[in-house]
C-alpha cells in the first residue's frame, strides 16, 4: 500500500457468547497491535453480551491512547486482565466454577432436573446478597464491581463519534432492539451491564423508564446502525465480524447437548446474518451504480472465527466456564486467528 493511501476505516463487530468471548479479547489484542502500522483505522466497535465488554474496554482504551494518556499496549493489557480477573483465583472460586459446570452438564444430559428460579424471588435475592457480602473477592460474583475496576466511563466526555461504540440490548417492555450509542452519549456501566444481563440469572437493568436484558435476544451484535442514519464520512469501509457462534457445523446434532448447543448458535446468529445480508446486497447495488446520490456506501464484510479444533471442543454449557486455562486458550486462539486473518487481508490490500 502506498504511504499516500488513506487507511481503511474498519468497524469491529464483537458477537456475544459468554465466556467464549474471551476469544474476542485475543482477536482485539492482535487487531489493536496491527492498527499501529497505519493500514487501517478502527473507526467503530460494536458488541453484545461478552462482546460488549470487550468492545467497551477497547473503545475506552483507544480514547485514552488518542489523548496521549496510554500506550497502545495498555489496551490489550486491560482486556486480558479483565478476563483473567473474571476467572477463579481462590480455592472456593475454583470449586464454585467446577461445581457449576458439573451441575449444568448433568442437567443438559438429562441426569438431573433443570431447577429454575426467578432472580426476583426473595430467596435468590438474599442468597446473592449474602454471597457478595461474605465472598473474599466479591467482584468474582459481581460483574458491576469487576467492570468498575477497568472501565472508567466517567472519564470520557460524550458524545464520541470516533471511535464510535454501539452496545446491543433488548428493551424488555417495549420489545424492541436497543443499541446504546456513544454518538448519542448513551454509554455507561449500566449500558454494558444491560447488554450482558441474562434474565434467568440476573434482574433486568433499569435505565430511565425501561428495563433491559442481554442483547443476545436482539442484535448480536448491532451492525445496521453503522451504515444507516449517519453521514457517509462516518461510515466504515469494512466491517470485521468476530464470530463466536459457528455458522456451519459438520455433523447433524443428535444428542440433547448437541441440539441445545446448535439451537443456541442459530438464535445468536439470526439477527446478525439478516443485517449483514442487507448490507452486502446494498453494497452490491452501489458498486453496480444502481443507487446514485443516496448517500450510500459500499462496505466490505469479513469474519474472524475460532479455529476448527477449538470450535469443535465448545458447547452451550462451556459459555459459562470461567476456568483460567480455558480462558487463556480462547485468548490465544483469538490472537492466532486474527494474525492469520490480517496476513491474508494485508496481502489482498497490497495486491490492489
């Protein structure tokens, strides 16, 4: 690429998927490191659930670097540190994680009944309060407390249009998709938590007059807002999707675990695939000259996925696994897959 060529404007879309999104932490480490070479510029980040946490931390770090307050390496450090801080460190935490995984696996296999309880029942509220109060490391059980260690959003003056941040959630009572937007000064710790709140485990997050659940029920992650309703100059040239839920599998799901896992993946991909298909089709029409003077822009779409070996070893239950070695393996695979993607992408750019 010529030194006179402007860097490509890239939006990174981080799909949600619980602990599996530690893979996204590795991907972002690689992409943030390579961005320093000037071939592309991260103009936006979007995320849902665990992907929202990764996107928010990267967005926060990029702004700190732009201000001259951080070195680029510090962004990668806080993203990885967050995930490792989320992992069990004390003996009781390791026991809690192992016990949870064993219980969930037995329930999925039908060896134990699936006991369900609302997080609003007095018993569940009391149990959660007691656990947080007496836990030696309360942030292990309190995502807000853990997030506050790394994401100091009050330091960022909004609105922020570059890099832009979008966080996907679902407005429970209205039944509509919500993308919290830094261009509208909507980013907060509550917005991140809203995108991560599984309603079977946690009470909904209240913001203004609405309550919100995990964005896995809506846009996973938001991408439509990257190209609709904004000035052409702010739109990305490319969208790089960090996929957590596999699009294709090699064998028919037959066991109850496999069926549940595939059902979860299909649900998580539904909205994303629809929005990407629309962007691809409009981009095709723009390149063919069929849509002129409408402020539209052709956008290239690429995906970064887990390695086949890692993808095949995961299931629905492992999305709740917080084991340190498990998370480190996901992070390492994310770095390796992103490095491979960038090698191909850089070769294609050089060829053009």
